[in-house]
C-alpha cells in the first residue's frame, strides 16, 4: 500500500485550516512501466505531493487547494500552497499502481477497502474530501456495515471518524454532474465549519 502524505502541521492550530483535520482521498497512482503494475512504492504519494502539488502546482492539486481554502488562483502564493499541503493528509485509495489510462476493475477497487480503513484509523480526519464519484462508492463500502444504496446518494456521509464530502474528479468533465468550484466550495466550506464547532 502507498503511505499517505501527512503534512507537518496536520491537525495543529497553526495549520492553514486552524487545526481542522482534513484528509483528501484521491483514487490511484498510474504507471507506464508494465513491471510496476500491481506493485507499490510506499513513499510515492509523499514524492508526488512534494513534487506535483508543492513544487510544480499541478492542476489537480491546485484545484483542490483553492477549493479547500477558498483562496482564488490570482491571490495564491507559493508559501500558501506549501502551507496548505503541510496542513492536510493526502491518500490514494487504490493500494497498487495501475497501468496508465486504465480504470480499476471490481477486484482492484475491493483491494483498497482494508488499507483505507487503516489510514482512517491512523489519521482520524474530521473531514474527508473524496475526489471522484466511483471512489465515493468504494469509500462508503469501506465503512462498518457498508451502505444500503447502490450507489450511495447525497454529497456527504460518514467516512471513518469524519464527514465525507463527495466531489467529481477536479480535472474531469465540467458538464452536467461534473466538477465546478461554484457548486462544491459551499458544500466543503460547510463541512469544515461543522468540524470546527
């Protein structure tokens, strides 16, 4: 399994989230190396966040930081970006590399349930931002007792000790049912406010 990125200020009062414990749940790591498919490198998530989120500001990570903080791109600085990523946990659900451009099958999805439960027990988030509609279904299945709906309805639900917030993949379609900042920022802002109470 891939170890989660845990920011150095996660859950601390001096974090950009004032101590609120936020976990961002991504879907998977991809590779073009056929020999790596089905394998893992525990440190890859940490390297990815350091390189792609903090240093290079890759679109996926940038959209997440703006969504969570409410700070728009034109007002965003490198220091705020670094502070943001050091205030959160980021974890990819699928515990092994997938072949680039391939979607996980049901067996691969199921393989992520137990590792997710371990991470949730370890970091005890108050809010879990779930990035992807398919991923939401499997995050819900990972809960004790599973879910009664197939797929589960609504944009929020319990994930571990926290309130899960479902969003479509931030770099996916912007069409009907797709990701938009305007739709999902108020939902996440409300979840973060509830966690601070």
